[in-house]
C-alpha cells in the first residue's frame, strides 16, 4: 500500500489567499494579462518568462485560478504539476497527442470508458495515424506481447489494473504508463504505484455535483509545460483549457472530497454486501469474493473505501431496463443517467449507453454483458431506506435469487 495520504499533501498546499486577504483564492476572470515592461511580452512568447515568474500571457495558455486548481490536483496525485481542462476527454486526448505522433502505437485496456475507446479505436487512427491494440490489462503477458517498437503509451484505468506490475512492464519497454484515475481519486495514487501520467474526468467524483464538465492532467513539470507549448502544445493549440470560474467553483469542493469518497465507499460496500447475500450477481471490489479484492487492499489508501461504483447483472437488457425504471419511477432510489460521482445514485445499462461505442466483440471481451446495470452509488437517504427500495424493485421485476433451490 502507498504510504502517502493525498490529503496531507493537500493540507500543506493551503497557502494561497484572495487578492484582498480572503480565505479563498480570488477568481482571475481575465482572458488576457498586462505586462509592465514592453520587453516582457516577447520574452513570454520565447518561453523565457512564464507563470512561474508571475507572468501570464493569455487565458488559453495559463490562468492563475486554473493553475491553483492544478496545484490542488497535483497535491492529491503526488505529481510535480497538473493543469485542468474543459473535460475529461480533453485531458485524455491532449495527453495522448502529446505522447504520440503519426505512425505511433498505444497499448490500452479493453475495459475503458466508451469515449476513450472511440478516441483510440476510431478517431486517432483515422485523423492522426495512431493505432491502438486493446488487451485484457490484467493479462500481463498479453500487455508485454502487445508492445512493439512503435508503442509510445500504455493506457489503463486505475481500478482495472495492477498498476505496479503494469508500470514495470511499460518502463522495461521504455514506455510511459498513463492511468485514468476518475473512479478512484484518493483511493489509489497511481504515480506512487509507478504511473507516469494521471488523467481525470473532474466531472465525476472530484466535482461531486454533476453540474460542470472538467478534466485534469497530472504529471511532471516538464510534461505539463509541454502541453502548453506555444508551438506544439495540445492544450494550448487545440484549446480545451478550463474556464477560471469553473476552476474556482471546483477548487472549493476539493477539501470535502475525502468525506464524499468515504461516504460513497461506505454506502456502496453495504449495498453490495446485501445484494451478494440476497443472491444478486453483483460485482464490487470491496467484496471478499471479488478476484481483485486482495490486490486493491494492498494498493489502496484505506481511509476512503473501495469506491462508489458497482454493477448488477440482470441477465438481459429488458430486465436491466425494468429494474432501473422501477428504481427511479416507483421508488425514487436514484436516476437513470450516465456519468458517476453524483451525491444521488446514477444508473445506466452500460452496454447500450456508456460503452455503446464498443463493438459487440470488444464488449464481450471486457465482460460487459447486455443486462449489466452500472450503479454509481450516492449517499443520500439512509442505508435501510435505500436497501428496502432496491430489494423491493428486484422483487417487482421478478428477480430470482441465485441462492434459490
């Protein structure tokens, strides 16, 4: 297990004050910034002066408020630097475009977010000449065999992989490991475990309110600066950088993230245990019977649980839809909606929604069955209230316990 608690680093960071002494940092809403001497501007364009010297050029490049949020994310992830983007996909695409050129190759987990899959499977080969081989990321020999002399990135999501062993394979081949840690902020610290770059969809657990779209890239100072390069930086030139008002909004939520992650994990574990006892086909890494339970115990920070996402396999898409409809419309258990990390429970049938971009063959390889219901478990209501609603909906749709004789 990593010995570093991310919140300790975050606490040490609390030294920024507002312009007039406020306890919160001021919002810098300017799109452009003045210089005091005419020679400063050419020096900034030549890369001789920058935000580290208090010199800001343009909002698409660096903004003080967005930069401050980046410092918070870097503290959480234990990286030298971070910068925030307008979306999680903006963070992922900028990272891959920074690391890969035309003709290069990516080795990626076959169990990634549908948008990430579409980016790698469809967009990058067609538009940029960058190919991807999708593999079972838990099969380390398959990962090793998929790496070629053109491979520039090994890519995975944090809860899908043995990050230390995967990092060792990537580094042996001289390739960086990029980890999407959207599902497990604070729970896992991928850089401590050997990863080189961490990306986030801040939209999810870090935001926690499903009211903003945002992302982040965390890595070395050199890598983050390369993303903002005036000539070749993907964030600078493609423009998916974050708005300062959004950054200020999210920054105020960061101190509450540990409380929220612990609450998500506590509720998800309790419901998963009851579903398991009830005979449902539930998958949650906090369960003793999950194949990666012991691995996650070794790697996680124990203060924040096992995450807030579980799945229940209802067998068919029809039964999955019936369960979700009953839970939402009869019991008020949660909402049929994509995304995750909201304070109320969000439910979706993965195969026909968030993973619909994948081919049927790739969905099967990733163990995404037609009746798989993904639940991002919220923490509203009492545990007993939510369990009675969930059990009632299962009874209503004619669920038959796997324990039945």
